[in-house]
């Protein structure tokens, strides 16, 4: 018999966070990237986590004979309610043994919590928002995800579908392989595009990071309006991004477009350190950090994590220059592959732009939904 309980104390929260380790779900899975335990603690802390400023959530653990066998969150997002509808609630952070009874009990517990708050549809996984970890992998399950994305047990999609969930929308990952093949004509193409362009492109000066982060927030919140599920990034989310960029940003790969002194667009790419993240196994012990940093230097893959151009400047090939400069500088810095993830399937323009540089789709994350009876 499966029993689902709310997480009500620190011991249960520890069980919730450590569930993938204690159950050894991914013990023999070389593609699993253990999340940082310290970051999970902060994210789930109702006083520190960004989500608790914009929504409500409940944490659940499933037990069989007093042993944890699964976990899930249920959440409502007040920003989503204001912008879209009051009928949709969400689930996230799903992990479970391969057992339909366990999955059904978890999904039903989340559904009941959402129903009590007037919701009629449960959507997910979104952990916590559309710009965090979303979806279960439905394509490319045999490929390690890039930095910032997660790998899940391959049966999760089957459990969701067996419990009545159907496709809501897909998010895709694209990869430009052997970017050095572009080297002979990259500068020629970029020069051709830019010859009549009255836009200046600047790379990041880390001394100016705080101002740049505010510009990123402003542009992103406007530029991505109309993208599926878009919600503005909050100040607390940007504080998280700022702390991360201070550590991982590479100035040459953090590029801003300026017109008459005004920043009108940006693109940020970072090294894919996911293979090295496995060394940490969730904890930043000094000896593990030393090994991590050594291994991280070996990566040859970039990931473009975020970009945006103000609507009034679209169609001027600013995004094309961003891509070309990223590839050009990436080659110079020793990278050989460039990843564009995640891109929602309805964003035909961006997918089309990636096809122009022969990007291949290699992984898909699917968000599911199910009516709440």
C-alpha cells in the first residue's frame, strides 16, 4: 500500500531532497547530473526561495512500508494566474521508483491539493517555472543534457501517460556540431551582415555586471512576451542569475547590442560543465571542487542559455550576428560544439534561425497536462 504525506518538517525535507540518492534511482545511469544539494535547500526554503514570492507550493513524499518511494510538488503561480488563467495548476520535482501505483498516488495527491485551490487542469513537470527545469525527456534519452538541464529516469514519461497525462507542449534542444567548419567564412558572413548596421556589439565587462543584469531582465521580459508560457523574471530570480554569472560568465561569450548608447539585445553562452558536475555528486567539498574545475576545463561544448532583442529591433539580423559572433569567439576559445536549448516548438522563427546554421535537434522535453476531476 502506498501512502502519500505532506512534507512537514526538516527531516522529511531532507528525505525529499535526498530521494534520488537514497533510492539509488540513478546509480547505474551515467547521464544523471546530480543537482547541488545546497541549491535545492535554498530553492525549497520558503524564506529564501524565489518562487514563494510569486506562488504557493506543497511538497509530498510517497511511502511504502514507511520507506520513501516517490516525491512530487504541487504549486500555483500567481503571476501565471494574472497573465493567463485561474484554472491551471502545476506539478514538479517528480521522482519515483518504476511503479504505476506510486506514480498514481503522487499525481493524485498533487491533483487534490490543486483542486482545493480551484484548479481544473494540472500541468507539468515545471520545477518551479517554465524557465526552470521543465518536462520529461521524450527524445534523446540516451544523450547527456547540457548545463542547466536535467536528465530523468526514462520511464517517467510512461508513468505520466499511464496516469492519464497527454502532451501539452514540447521544448527542444539543438546542437551545432563541428563549429570549426564555419571558420573559413564566418568573418565574411558577419562583415556582410554588419556593413550597413548601425548597431555596436560589446562584450561583458564584469565590473559592470550589476547594470548589465538589470538590462538583461528588462530586455528578456519584453522580448519573450508572446513565447509560450512566458512570465517576467522577478528581481529575486535575477539575483540568482547574477550570482551564477559572476562565477561562470565568459566575457567574450556574453554579448550586448547597443544602438545610440542604449542596450537593445543580448546573448549569453556558457561552457557545458555537466559532465564535470557528476564529480561533485551534489556537494561542493574542496577536493571534489578541485577535480570538478580540472574536468570542466576540458569541455568543448557551449550552451546559449538566454538571449533577447527588443521587438522594435527585430528583423535587422541582430540575432544572426549574435549567433555568428558566439560561434566565432567559441572557436577561438577552443570550443567545437554550440548548443541552443531550450526552445519551445511554437517558436518557429528561432528554430528556423538555428536551421540556417545546420543545428540538429537531439533532445525533447515534454510538458504534460491532465484534467482535475
